[in-house]
């Protein structure tokens, strides 16, 4: 930053003795040229100037060539503006000096200007190259670019709870540093002020941000005293204390990128002269996004509500075996944390956020606000486990639960790489339903603002519950893409049933031995196939699945070979939307190669369920292991399945999000 020295101009019309010798004072910033106008200082009849310096100062002209000192120079033959440059800092105040002596044509003395100078080295430094080390004066610290060779500092939202206060407050609520354990969630800046401890009286060093940035961060000084807040939501500027040492500042993020915040933050270090900025150094941070993990990443922990009266006790024990085979842990939520709300998946989605050398799991709490509403904060919020939610003045619908939120495995689409997959959530088609439902805008805006998992909105409003996990999921596969998309398919179900009746098994039962509140649930193959309304409804529902199929193929770059159809059947809920007819196998939990699949209670031949046999036949050749679990009473009868009733914390991606090319 080049600046003009604040030297009082000479009044050339005055020539009294008191104007013939003047002393003034200013500051030079090491490495930063400062401009001085000779034409403004020279008397009107001056012809020559002699420049003299004391201490380490370079004097240059506009052509960047050194100007000779201690030699009379014709003003017409040198630049009207000269530039002063210090390459070293001062040991004490006013240890440098510039003296200008103006003379006339006969080299008779006219005026002497003496400027006492103090040189200081000032810069604001961050980890601009993202290697975990704060380097000195990185030339690219004031801009932010994506990619493995990109640059720009990164900041976490400090949304975990490092000290248990039992009041659900996470660390973004605190305007102090909660001890040493809290520091691991901060990024750091270094103010380098090298030179005399104290600046001349009219000069100050200040830190500043704009109003929007102030509401998104807190910056602390004096780390050894629990941190003193310099900048925060109620303070945009702060004076940097006098010192001749480097100052370490801690910075925390307060909010994730969103519709009104692109995640970029600018922080400026200013040198002021009587409150006028004479030098600035600037750094840029990007707030780390919230990242969702797909089924293809390894599970760490599986969560499930333990319902009262042992209602899902057997289910938990069956699930525990599958979780154990996947080398994960099962955690059950006690009644006081869910009030018999079984829908763990609908309440929350567990993702993470990351900066160089830092990683924090973060639970995104849905706005459904039912019995499990307290679980994310009371059970999960803690050290290295953050919390975020989005609220709206509009009432949440079923589409705002997170059974209606998925993320694909990594994909490449039309040459664009999505190494963290793409978020998928369900919405509506207004030409299908007049009373349409759509996910709240605050959620959609949040998902789009994270940038790296470019969202896709598909059609789930055709379902009574409205969740995409009722007709789709992803599983790992030894294929070039590394996964398969599983889609519920009513035609495949009818195909199996027709084959069985043609083979003479029309009297075999679906849902045999199971009950609804209104009575026995048994129904024969022939009764299903002879129900024309059921067939017509399922034809209509399959059209909706097919519509989604084409969208997913296009947006995820899939071919038909990447999709596996899973037999499923739906029935009209009385309002034109679909409910599952028997336990929905696609609504499964994926734990490495182990699949916890709702037991469909299909027709049996020699004790072998024909729906299960079909699913094993298409999935087990991929190296997957199918575990069919009875979820009829605790989940299916409540209009949900295993995926709806469970949740998983998964291993983060090995890829660092800042190393990818921008996905906008």
C-alpha cells in the first residue's frame, strides 16, 4: 500500500525565519514505499534541493531509481514526488531522519525541512497456504481460492460444547475462551509489530471488520488470561495493545454459510494517524462448510430410541448384531430424551466440518420439534461434537424431517467432479398436487450455501410421509462408480407376484401372521393381483418413481447399470398420496457391506420369503450381506422403517474440502 506522508505543506509566499527551518514527524512501514511531494514543500523560488538521510532509508524517484543524497539536485531534473523506503525496523523512536534543503539559482539557502522517522514492521498473518502453520506475510493471504494449490485461511464455526454447562449453550454463545480445550476449535492470526514498543503519540494500531463480519466471528487477545474479546457481534474495531512482540489472536466462527452469507470474512489491521488510516494489511478467511456423509463411508456410531415398555427391545437386539458386524457402536437413547419418539433419522443429520488440523462432528437438528427435539443438544453436543439448526416463521411439514435428506456418494457428472457427492432432498411438483408441500426455504438455502455438495431437489410429495428414504438409498458396489442406487419398484413386485401365481402359488400370503390395529394383515397373492385399484394406484406411484429415476440419472451421471430395483408396493392413503403396503426394503440402514433391511413378510416357499430371496439375489453378488430385521410393530405400523428409526455417525471423507475445485 503506497501512501502520502502527512507532512504539512509549505506556504511559499511566507519567508520569515520561523518558516525557514521546520521539523516534522512520521512513520514508515517496513517494505512499504511512502510518497513525499517536493513540489508541495519547495519554496516558489527554489531551484535546487539537497537530500540527506540519517539511518536506513532509501530515497527513490518515480522511475524507482535511487536519488543521490548530499548533492544539490535541480528540482526540474528529479521527480516532483520522491519515495521513501525502509527495509529494517527502528530500534527506538525517531532514529531515522530525512532532511531537505532548498536553495535558489545561486544556491543561497531558502528553507530546511527535517522529518524525523520511525520505521516499524507491521503485518497481519494467517495460515494462508493451509498447512497448519502461520507463515509470515504470505502474498496471497488477502484472497481465497479453491483447489489443491489454492490459498486463503479457513475458520471453523465453534459450535461444540467444550465445558458442560448443562444449559445447551454451545461455544458460539460464549464471548470468552472456555479454557485450553476450546482453543482446538479456533483458527489463529498473528499481529506482527516489530520496532519500538510504543508508537508516536498520535498513531495507533487497530483491528477492524465490517458490520456483517462482526456478527459472524469473535476475535480474542491475551490468550493466557482466558481471552479478551477484541471483535465480536457488538464490536467492529479494537485497538491492538502496545508491544514490541508478536501478538497471537484467536478467531472463531459464529455462523455457517447461508443464503445471506457466502462464508468469506475479511479482517483488516490498520495503522492510523489521528484516526486516519495510513496503512492497512488484510486477510481473508472462509468459514468451513457443514458436510454430510453418504452410506458408502464407514459407520462409527448408530443411534436408536429405546421405546417404553420394551416395545422395540427385540429390534434393538437384532440391530445390535448387525452394528457389531460392521465394527460400529450402538447407542440407545433413553425415554427421557425422546418421549417415545422413534424417528431418530427424521430428527437430525450428523455431518462434520473441517479446517487444517481440525475436525468437528456437527449434528444438524431438523425443525420438526417432536419428542427427540432435545436429543441432539442433550446427548450429542459436547467436545468435538457441534450443533446447528435452522428455524423458520413458517410451520414445518413432514418434508422438513431428515428422512427426506440424503447425499450421494462421490460422482462425476458431465465432466464436473463432486468428490463429496450431492445432497438430495425431496420436494413437490405443483402440477401433481394442489396442496403441495416443500422443504422449508431456510433448510434449502442452508444446503445450497455449503457449496461443495451441490443439492438436487427431487419429488417426494407423492408420498404421504414425504421422505425420499421411502423409495431410494445407496449401497457400496465393486463397480467403476463404487456404488449402486437402489430404487423401490412396484412393477418388480408385481412381476414376482405374477410369476408366483403362474407357478400355482396364488394362495400364498403376504404379511402372514402380522396384524394391524383393525385386524389381521394377511392377504393372498391373488387378492393383491385382483385388486384393480391397488394396481392402478401403484402404476401411478411408479410413474413418480420413474420421474425421480430420470432426474437422478441425469444429475448423478448414472446409467441403468448403476441402478437396482427393489420390490415394493404402496397403497393410497385416501388423499392421493402413497403409504407402504408391506415393510419397505429400500428403507434400510447401510453399515459397510452389512445391510439392515426391513423384513418384508412376503410369500414364502419352503420357508423362504420370495421378496428376501430376490433382494439377496441382486445384492449379495456385490459383496453385500442382507440382514432382514422385523420392524413391523415398532416402525412399520407407525409408517416408517429401519432407516427412519436409526441414525449413524460416519467416518469423514479423506479428501479435504478446500482442495476441490469450486462447485457453485
